[in-house]
């Protein structure tokens, strides 16, 4: 008995040690069940859908990256959207030798280009974030979590904004890439690869989607700063309708007039008194901004976004202190094509001609030499009072994605292109408002007879250069590839025309391989 | 508990009898000669121990000994390396000659997972290396002890940093994302080998001097008992322990090291640099300074080091113990870099209850301190005409500095001003109980192993306000501290049944294992300092703070079993099975099953092999197959999770910055990586054991490769997700040969060589991908990759353009319209390999790979009388290196790239290629990195006749004495991309070992 007892004990001890508990929970991250017990998490999640436009990961300025196919600093939404809208055009060149970066101005990017990859994955990261937000805020989910009525009220607006942000990115998607994968919150994580929708299909979805959320989204001027309201939605509608002919073959200029009219007639927005102040650290208080991406030197840091826009254009004899930064990155300049649109190289006539010419040449011999080509002083990390921003690395200025000046120009263009519901006299009036601000008086004013499409394209460059509109504008005016020549376009000094297929970017090679439903854009 | 009482009385009775018998005899002198039983040659330095005491002696040059037997002692135990120990009882004689037989070597035992096996009975590919065969010289981490010693095991120290990390590959890499390092098991405790802040190599905590054996388990039949962690092989380290009944012995081992840089950097001298500026950028001449500074010399130095180890080992009846303390301090050849280690080691083993209960306790502790340098960094290309110091520049500590953030920083300034240190304390301990239950069932025993591994420490960096930092990071002085705590606890409980029935030998093991891993990483950054007084000791001078914490946990629970069945020691079968449960996978895939089976056939035992017996002394065929796993991925990748943003990644709503939450990408179906491997081996020996060898063939196929792949937009929450996709194959042959080349009385020469061939190939990445995944980031530009993972190619193949060559075999210069097509583009200098009429990314080709085809090692050990001379030669063939130092620095325009701010020095290759701009993707920079290196050579002398058991050995070792290679960079052993590594040095070590 004793023997049995003794060895029995040994074996029992063995059996007792055999714990098989493998249910551990994450410690420094959490699950939805835990997270959404706190109702403020919905707001925090919505903020993340917005912040995809500004930051690159959950640690600022870099760390815990959202997308990992390339350098995190390169993966910033605004940085890449800006680069494709500007570096591919007459408005900007960049000195750096990063692989594939020169291809943008050269018009010889391939589907392996890392920046193509960056903007592509950024766009769909936004769509996926918005979809996940919509999945986590369904009636059933809110019921099961017993969410309070007050929060439910907020969530209704949050959902409209998530759908707005999804629409914004889908617009960028069809504008840059044409036919794109299309999916909504109906496609759960882990489901089959989405199908490719035509540009027109997505356009039609956006058309109805924006109308569907118009009543749910907060009224114009009534939302918190940083969040989209009904005017932002109208601006997005205006963008879609103005470019509808490019996207679908059918023009929607009257709808574009209507949308811009809603913005202008809301009476909420007015032009910033001094053009230059639109791009400084205190631009959040500007009455002209309709929708902006907020950045902050301390709280919203990134190596893309505003950090890029305030550092990359500074170099040569420019003193970084003047621009509120600790050092220039010696990258961005412009071509003589933009310079030539202005009456003079200084802002003595047109206040918007913010060229830095000291030590710079107007013409470019070598793109990699910062001294070749005029620099541009636009986005700066100083306030309208000349005070530097809160951090010399990361800027405080917000990026003006939609502003009233653009609404004026779109109204004028839509009317000029035959849109009904507006009139040319009003259009000229709006244009002259912009020009009076620029000239300081009415010496730059135009007459109705001066207003033609060429003028609009040039005026859009003068007013909106470096604000990420140029590529879309040039394509709408059929000046981006087969027509239109500017220095170093197509990788020759004097510039040359390029193949029309470059009006669209390729779908990245990695995505074509991953999703067999996709076919590549013609030409790539 | 009557039984225990029984035992106690039995024990007492036994001791009583012993005591009585001993009192019958008185003290007397004894002497004699110890000789080889066959040749009659005297054995020099044989050990003679008086049984029951801790005293003894060793034989002199003529094999003679003389000693006094204390009262009550009768037995001597004589031992000699390579000979069977012999126990003799001294009668009335005063001269006693003893013969030892070389042929009767005790069965050599090798440790395997959860047990040990007679070497002759081993069925798997298992190689054991014991301390006398270890590498000599400047060694910080224990894995370097076996560099070049085991066929198919590649231990690479990828830089010359003191105490720097190593990478170990056993039979090639089986994985891409889940790690390729083998599992380390130290005294039965599998350790967490992840890197930590403030430490250079997590293995540095083990004092190499405390290690008794390294056992490398290479094939699946050996490693499958470690299941989900066995795919990359297992290295079992056994530390030295005291032996019951052995005499006490005090050993001191000390050495002093000097190290020197071998080569200068291949950059232009000051004069050549001036000439180049004159030639390329005459408009920048005014930028040249008047100094002549060799920046490399300014940041490097001859380094010294010392190493002291003291151990005391001994035993009493049923008790063995060993205590050791060690200190190692080693400077690096880059100024300020240093590593220091203080270790203690304890072993205590005790047999109780009539030797039915064995307790073995190991405790190791190490305190490591590191000082980190700033690397060679800017010293490569910093303008050599600029001075080191500029006393007027007080804002930057009196160093010469450029005033623009984009300009490089003075390399000496960083080295002298930044204080970056790390320290850690790691302790590993275990207590093993073995309880023999023969009384219940003959041959049954139970084992319980309780272990823990606790490691904590921190990295701290102080950057003073006078360092030119503000222009670069907008932080005016900063204090950064990163702490870590890692703990793991282990419980293994298993039963062993070992018994022979006639010709049938059975050895069965079955058990359970539980191991828990916890880690925490708090850190803070404090910056914008008001003064530099306190270093990292106070954060009060700081006005800005950032802090974070991260906590992780994972657990592994396993059931395992093994059956060894032998028939007449002729046919040997092994089967193992392990079932592992890991928290790293979702509930559906949490448990994995890892089986293996092996068969060995000792051919010489067959009757028909009579004829072979004259030629061979050993002939064993082994065949094994098994499945092992790999789970070295992060935690909770299977779970939908949310991560919060930090204070710098918030977003503005109204006037409030919101801390955001992000749903992270996940793959709910994540599971183990599985490697199925086949091993066929032949062990052979001839010339009566004087020559022996091992030949192995293996094939390892890894399925369900854990791979971070691009997923279709819309199917997950990020562009890439870690998922199971793809297949990798490794196939190879290994040969080990050992020879006793000369074995005479005065001169002995042992030679051991090994060579291994491995072929690695990616069989699949996913169904559609033939383009592959770019990897291998380089210095130069951002996001530039020069390697690819592509189906049909070896992992990490280089992926480059084919550079066109001119009549002299030199690459065509860029910027010239060589093909006269009117434009200057890539087609001028690179081949249009796909023939589509243009040159773009699609023309890059996979060319060669960083992993060698062959690795080999040769160890020679000679002794002549008291002298010994040994060396280890090591090399590899077919490993390629991308010379990133040359590609990033070797173009003429580099001089003037930012000529408006500063001038750059250039790599000497620019004078050969005349490249104007960087050609990062040119195959010109891909070089054959095959090499032959004399890792270490040691000359020693043993003073054997110092009286008593005293022995003294003095030695000198040279490390890295020569390197034969065609590689043009500093050293080809860099892991594929040579990008500014810490330079290797040549070291000279003088040391002595004293045993008392």
C-alpha cells in the first residue's frame, strides 16, 4: 500500500502539473469586446479613419505602420497624393534619387514603382478602415453592446463621415487608377478578393452614395474643426461632376454648378484676406477652408504630410529659420512653365508668385541639383505673425484640401463648359475676387471676354499650385500627356509629349499578382 | 513513511561498514608507472585519484607517479583522456604499475532532448563538441566556440563588434519571416533568444568557460521531440558540473587580449580627394578646408581586453559541486565601444535515498555592461580636408560641424559626446529531480525539471545639447532610456522506462512540458535639456517627454514521447511524437502534432559483415524522417485587435487631439510552419577507430511558410499580412572526417575536417506570383532593395541589372549615349535582358545569393611533449556579397552631391568605374564572397611536473590571422549586403591556465 501510495503521489503530481490553458489575451493591444465597452472608442475609431490622411501609423512620426510595402515615411497618404498630382506636372520637380521618384516627372513609371504602390495601398487602407468602422457600428452591434442613445446619435453622423471619407478615397482611386477593386462593408475581412469595378460603376456609386449621406452628415459649418460637413460633401460632388466627362464620358457640368453654388451660397465661407496666410500654421482659423487635413508639430507627426511640404522645398540659400524649420531637405522646386504664368517672378504684381530665386536658376539643367529651378515658398511652419511652429521638424499648418477659392474656379469652369444654373457674369466676379486679393487692387481684373478655358487652366495653376490639383486639371484639359509640354516632361530638358495611357497609373504589380480578378490598365 | 526509515537504516548500516573497513588500514606511500596496455608507452598526465578523498596526483613525463595513501584508503581511480578509467585496490605492495586500455573507452553518451543515448545507439544526426575541442581566443558569446566545427552549421559573426551578434544556420534557412535561428536549450531549459535593448547578443550571458558540451541536433528525428521549435535545429548546451567523489580542484584561467584594425577603409586620401574635387567640381574648391584628417583613424583605436575565470569543483560521497566566477572586459576597435561581463555559475548535484533520488541544481547569473559606439557612420565620407576640432564652435562642443541639418555630423563629435550604454542581468536556473522507481517497475524513473530564465536591463543614451542634434531632429539634447524585463518559467515532467530483455533494449520516455514567456518594454525619451550636467541620471533638465510601454506574453504547452528500441545493438529504432499547443495561433490551429521515426543499422554486427570488420571499426547506416515546426512570429497575429495611437499620432477634432484606435490586420487561420525532413547518414570508422567519419544527406521541405505577403486590397486591414503561404526546400550533403594523423609517444596530431553543401530554393510563394517579393534594403536612396524572394530561386537572391562592359571589361559609364538612340537612359549601360526594347525594372535578373554553396572547417591539434599547437581554418564557397559601401560611395558626383552645403569623400571604386551617378542596381557591385579564414591558432605549453596535482598551461592565440578572398571590401562575412559594418580586427591573446 505504501509503495503504491508513494508512487501514486509522484504520478498524481505529474498529472496535476498538466495545465493546458492557452487562452491568453493581448496586453498592450486589445479586442473589440473590451475596447467598445468605452463608448468614446467610436469617436477614437472615427478619428483613425480621418488620420489615415495624415499619419502613417499608430506611433508618430513613424512606428506601428499602417502599410508596410515600403518605407513608412513614403507611405503617407497626402505625400503620395500630392506627389502624383504635382511631380508629374509642370508645377514641381524633386532632386532626390529614391528609386522610382524621378519616374514621376519623367512620365516613365512602371507597375513596380514604389510610389504607385504607396498611393494605391493608402487609398484602399482608407476604404478598409471606413468599412470596418461601418461594420462595428451597425444597429446589431450597437444593440448588443447596449450603446447609449446619446452615443448612437453621434454615431449616425460618424457613419456618414466614414462614408464620406470612403467616397473621397474612391474618388482619388478612380481619378488616379481608373478601374479599381470595389468593396464595401458587406465584404468581411478574410472574404474573397474583390472584383474590379469600372471607373463608371464607381462613379455612379459615389454619385448615389454622396446623395444618400447628405442628410446625415453635419450641416455646413456646423461640425467640429477637422471633421467633414455638408460643404465638404458638396465640394467632393463638385470634383466628381466637373471631371465626370473624364471618368464616364458623360459631362455633368450643371451638377457641378449646383454643387459649387451650394458651397458658395451657404454664406459660411469667405476668402482669406491675405493669400499667403492660407498655408501657414494658423490657417485653421481661416474662413476660406472647407475641409482640411490637420497637422500638429507635437500631436500629429509624420515624415510625410505637412512635414514633407515644409521641408522638401527648402534648400540652397534659404534660411530654414525663416520657414520655422530646423533644416531644408533640398528637394522640391518648380519649372519655368509655372513661373511664366505669372506677370513677374516676384510677388510685386501677383501676390501668389511666391518664388524663391536667390541662388536659383529659372531653367533646370539637372533635376538633382537643388539650385536648378526656382524654389517655392508656400507651405511654411510659421504663423501669419511670423512665429515659428511648435516643433521645427513637424509642421503645424493644416493642408487645405477644399477651399472656397477652388469652389469659385470650379463654378466658373463649369459654367464656361456649359453647365446650367449659373452665369458667366457671376463667374467673372468670383475670378476677379481672387485676382483682387492677389493684385491688391483691381489692376489684375479680367473682363468676361477674357474668360476662356485656357485662362481657367492657367488661373487654377496660379491660384492652386502645389495644392494637389494639377494632374487632374491637366487631364481634364487634355494637357497632361499627348498635349502639353513643360521642362523635363518625358525626361528631356525641353520637355516632350508622352503616351496617353499615362493619364492613368498602373495598378501595382504586387496587387495584380495578389488579386486575380484585376486586369492591368492598358499600356502597362 | 516507513519505507524512508528503512532506507535510512540501510544507509547508516552501509556507512558503518565502510567506516569499519577503513579503520583497519594505516597511511602508506605508493608509487608506480601508468602505461598503455597495448604499446607499453607511458601515459603522461594521467589522473590518479584516491577514492573517497579529494586528493590525487598526475603522472610525469615518464608516466610515473608517487603519492601517500592516507589512513583508511585502499582504492585508486586512474583516468586518462581517451582511455577507459580503471579502479584498482592497493594491497600490501608499495609499487603499483597500472595499464590502461585505449580500446576500452567508456560508451560515449550524447545528450538528446529529454534524455541521453549511447553514441553508438544514436539514430539521428547528432554532433557533440566538448570543451577540449572548442575554439580558442577572443570569444564572448558561446556559439562562437563551435564556429567551423560542425558540418552544416554556419556560425557567422556578422561584424567585428565586441560581443556582437551572430547568426547561426543549421542546414540552411527553412523560413523567411519566422526566423532561422536554432533553439537553444541550456541544461534542459529552452531559452528565449530574442534580442533586447542594451545587449548586443542575448547569448552573451553564458560564460564560455562554464560550458562542458555543445550538442547540435540537426535532423528531424533528433529535433522533432522539440516539436514546434525544432525546424531550425536544436543546440543543447550542457554546463560543467561537479562529479560525486571527485577531488576538489581550483582552476584559474586568465588572458589578455590586444586587437588591431586590419585594413583601412577604401576611400580616397586627403590628397586624392583634393585632386578629385579639382577635377569634378572646380567651382567647389573654396569649400575645401586646410586640414588633413583621416576620419577612420580618428574614430578607431587598438583595443585591449582581459578575461579571468576561477572555478572550484569537487565532490563528496554522492555530492558533486562546481562554483565559478568569471570576468571579461573587451574593448572594441571603434573608440568607446566596449563589452563587460561578470558571471557566476553554480552546480550542485546530490544523490539521495540510496541513489534513487538524484537532484541536480544549476544556477547561472551574468551581469553584462555594454558601451555602444556610433559606428563608422560618417567617417567614411566626411570631408578629409576639414579639422576634427573647431574651438570657436562652442555651440557644438568645440567640434567642427556644418550648420545645415542635411550635412553629416562630425564622426568624432558623436563618439566623444554621446554616451550610449546598456546593461543587463540575466539569470538562468533549474532544479532537476530524478526519481528511480525500480522498486515499483524495474527500469522506471520519473524526472521533474523546474527552470526559470529572468533577464532584465536597459539601454540608456545621453545626447548633450552640444551635439549637433537640434538641426537634425529638433531635440536639443536628449535622454533616451529603454528598459526590458523578460522572464520565462519552465516545467518539464516525464517518465522514463529503460530496460533490456535479452537482445531487446527498450527506452521509453513520455512527458509534459509547460513554458511561459513574459516580457515588458517600458521606455521614455526626454529632450530639450536646459543643461548637460546629469547625463541620464536625471530628467529634470528636460522640458519634453515621450513614454511608452509594451507587454507581451506567450505560452507553450506540450506532450511528448519517444521510444528507442534496439535489437542486439544491431537494429535501432526511434520514434518520437510531440503535441504542441501555442498561444500564438487561434483555437482551431492551436495544437500541432510533430512525429518522427528513425532507423539505424550497425552493419558490422551482422554475421555477413565479417569481411568488413577487418577494414572498418564502425559502420552504421541511419535513416530518419520527421516533421518539425516553427512558430517564431509575434503574438496574436491570428486575433482581430485594436492598437492605440501614441501622443504623437493623434488627430484633431475641434480643439481636442484624439487618441485613435486602429483595427490591425490579422489572419484568423494562421498556423505552424512545418518542415518535413529526410536524413540518410552513414557513420564509419576504420584503422581501429583512428579514422572516422560521418556522411549525411538531407532534404528539408518547409510547407505553410509563414510569410508576410501582399494581400488583395479589401480582404484585410493592411496591404500585407503574415500568413501561411509558400514552400522552401533545403537539400544538402555533409561530410565530417576525423583522423588521428600521428599518435606516438611525444608527438600527437589530430585532424578534423568538415564540409557541407546546401542548396536552398523557394518552391512556392503563392499560386499567382512569379514576380517575387523585393527585399534587401541598402544604404543609398530610400526604399531601394537589391534582393528578391522568387519562386525557383534561392531565398534572398540578388536582383540586379546586368551591366554592359567595355573592351577592358569595365562597366560602361553612365551619362553617355552609348547606344546612340538619342537619349541617355538605362539602356545605355544595362542589358535589355527581356528583349522588349527598353530597360526598366523588368530587366533585373536574380543573380547568385548570399548563402554559401559550401561551408567547411578544418581543425588541427598537435602536441609535442609539453607543447601544443592547434588551429581552426574555416571558409565558404559560393556566397555572394553586394558591396554596398562601394555602390553607395563609389561615384564621382558624390563629391558634389550636396556641394552647396558640404563635400563628400568617395569610395575608391569611383576611380575605376568613373560612374557619375549612383548605380545601385548594377551587378558590378555583386562580388564573390568565398573566403578562407584562419579563425584561430594557438600555441601552448603545459608544465606537468610542478608537483602534486598542480598543472600550468601558458598559451598564445591569434584570432583572424589571415583571410583569403577575392572580395574587394573589408570582409565578405557580412551576411550578403556589405553596408558599413563594424570592422573586424586581428587579435592576439596571451593566457594561462593554472589548476591546483
